[in-house]
C-alpha cells in the first residue's frame, strides 16, 4: 500500500495574533486552532474543502476557503482590515448584554435557525463556484513570474488583485453578480493574466445565464492555465449547453495540453465562418 506524506498548512495573518478557527462546512461548527501564526496538519476529516475564520479585536473578521490537495503543503496568508470608528462602536454595542432577553416570547425559533437554510445554500454555492479560485493565495506566494522574489510593483499589484478577488467572492456569496462582475473586470484590467480572475468571471457569467461570456472566460482561463481541470470540466458543460461538441477527455499531461489545441482549433473555425 502506498503511503503519502501528509500536507501541512502554514497560516499567517497580518497583523499576527488573530484567533484562527476551523469551520465545518456541513455543521457550521467552529473549532479554535490557536492564535496566528499556526500550523494545521492535513486530516481526512477536513474533507475536500474547509474554511478558516480569523478574528482579532478591533479588526474585521475574515473567512478563507481552502481546497485540499492530498499531500500538499500550503501557506495561507490573510490581511485583516482595522475597524472604522463607527464599526468599532457597533461591535461594542453588539457585545453588550441585551436587557430585554427575558421578555422574548417563548416557543419561537431563534432567528439564526430561520436563516440557517439560506446560509447553507450560500455556502454550497460558494463551494461549487470557488473550489479552484482559492489558488490565488498560492499564486501570490509561488507564482513563477515572481521567482527570486517579486518586484515591489508586482507585489503590490498582486496584493491588490487578491483583495479584489476576495471582495468579488463575497459579492458572489450575496448573489450580487453585478458588483462581482465589476470587481472582476477591475482585477483583469490590473492583471490580464490572472487565471483566477478569469475563472471566477466565468462562474459569475454562468450564474447570470450568460453562456457565451462564460465560454470566453473559461477558454481564457485554460489559455493561461492549460492544466486547470476544473475550468476544463466547466467549459465542457458550457459547450454542451451551447450545442458545441465537447472537448475530448484530457489525457496524460503533455507539453501542449489538449485543451489548448482544441480551443485554438475552435477559434480558427469561428474566424473562418465569419469571413
């Protein structure tokens, strides 16, 4: 029996000292891991996807989705934004004991329980759409474009794109696809080679039922990241809905992936038909 080495997840926050929670996507239960920086060992019970939540007094909390690749070690970084004065006052008021708790009518389910089905639907939507987009954290750390250390301008641009993608993920979770599209267009203008931005733009277009735009976005994703199996699968689904013959099942990794050859062939065919 083959034995694989378990991966480790190095978790850091800026500033450090934030509480790091591991959240179960099925039960919504949270488990405190410790204060950042922390290290999490790969466990089978984590499943294919899990969430990390970060909390620190006087800072906005943040949530990050992690896609598990067996045996892979990963560094996750999260930058926490300080609360504004108004937000700090609101947080203080929220944490104060409520005086009228005893006057609540009996027998009514808590509001949180009423919202739970909707919250679970949002969570399922995020997992389905964003299973591959969390890779932008890895790209920021290990992109070959930054070999030897990123230049300051590139580093600042990457951090800005990461922030925009995170905001677009939040917009998708709220089903605010208009804002998500605007944010993604901004990210692409900043870095047109961000496969994660194109990947997420395809997902948003698909949710808006704009299949031609989803096709363009996912074809662009595969041109940038030819071995992206998730984009390959999603693009084939769009091809089927558009009545276009699907691409062949991807074979073994080769120097020129089949996805690149197929997309080029289809683009040439479309161009010839327009003439």
